[in-house]
C-alpha cells in the first residue's frame, strides 16, 4: 500500500531506527522465503545499495547465524541512457563473490523509481552466470515506474510526484530517507 506525501516540503520519510527495523524485517522475510540461506547471494547496486546490503547481511547473520556472500554491481555501462547521459562515464568495479549459476540472488538498492536501474543491474548480473532466481529488495519503493519491475521486499512504499525525489543520506546518526522537491540540495534537515 502506498501513501501520498506533500509536494513542496522536505520530509523525513525514514529515520535510522525505522530503517533498522525495516531492514531487520526484510532480512527475516528473505530467510523465511527459502527456509534458510543456502545458495543465497546478496548483490548491492553500487553506491545506493551498498550500505543497505551490509545491514541486511548483518541482520541475516544475527537472525540465522549464516554469513551470506555479498557483492556489488556497477551498472554504468548497462544504462539505457549511457551514450547520451554519460559523456565521460566513471566506471566503478563490480565485485561479485562467485559465479551466480544456480544461486538465489537478492539484488539490493536504495530507491526503486522508474525500474531502469534494476533492469541495468539484472543485465549486468547475467554476465556473471545464470541465477536460479533474482529478487529485489529496496529501502523505498516510490511511484513513477516506467518498466514492469516490482520490489519483492521494501521497507516503505510511497507515492510522490515527478517533481520530488527521495534521497538516502548518512550522517553520524545513521541512514535517513528524505523526500524533497527535485530542485532542493542533497543534505539532511537539522535534527
């Protein structure tokens, strides 16, 4: 279920405590869906998904006692707008822990918006083998999908307008998800 938010203000959508509780819930759902962690690999979409994947991995270890493999994937060259949007692309390394053939991959990102990042990440993952299954976990699932891609796991689902954005930011208190006008600077409001 999604909920509408105001269009012209900055709002804290998720504070560190609610993010931690939500990621703990997602870790439990990931374990429960396959009755354990055998064959499970966590792959973060580089940059946005890395901190979230680390916390999910930590919760899985805490809940199940299993240290699951984790890696990250860079989607720069797989973007469908790469030729026009990236005249001088900065390509980062993908770090995949092993071949993905036959594994259950949980792809992790911060915000699911149009679906294009996820499509690019899936294309990149296929270069490392053929997983048995790919699932998607995100911190925030927002409105505005352009491709038929849905999250299997989400801490929060919200409906916001096209002139708004969601930033996931870190400070000394932890991670925060903030909704703001698209033109606003990327910084946290004061505590």
